[in-house]
C-alpha cells in the first residue's frame, strides 16, 4: 500500500507479524498506519513488529498513530514493538521524549529473536 510517499508492507516471521514502513509518515498518511496496525490487532495478531529502518521522516501525527496502536495492543493483550529506529528518526523520538513510550529494539533480527 502506498499513500503520500509511504509504503506499508506486511509479512510474517513465525508468530510475529512484521510491518515494514518505507518513506515519510505525516498527517496525510499517519491514519493509514494506525488503521493497518489496529486492523492487525483486531484480527488477533499478538506480536507486531514495526520496522522503521526505511522511514525517512515522521511528524507528530506518526507518533500519535504509533501511540494509539500501542495502547490498542495493550488493551488486546498484544505486543507492538518497534525496530530499526535510527538516524534522524531516532533523533525525533529522542527530542519528543518518546523512546520510553515504546518497546524499541535494534535490528529486525534482534527483535524477531527476542519476540519469537
């Protein structure tokens, strides 16, 4: 799915649903991210890994989408984990004081090993 410079891809690694985001996440497409994640949670996914390694930029709308999805996961006894939060994107998480609001793991491989 592509919308406003954002691509959302989904795959599975064992029992882990991996959502790979590529491009920019802003107020034109953040609701697409939130909707996809909430749909996965509602469908019964219990381990969702969001790979942000190919995200170039995100706005406060993206943070909101991720926070809402994290809360929804907790309400449904699911886990939403982020990985590959690097570079400029990591700086934005740090500036917003949001690293502690999420479970953030280094690489996709590390995350799959820990969650699986």
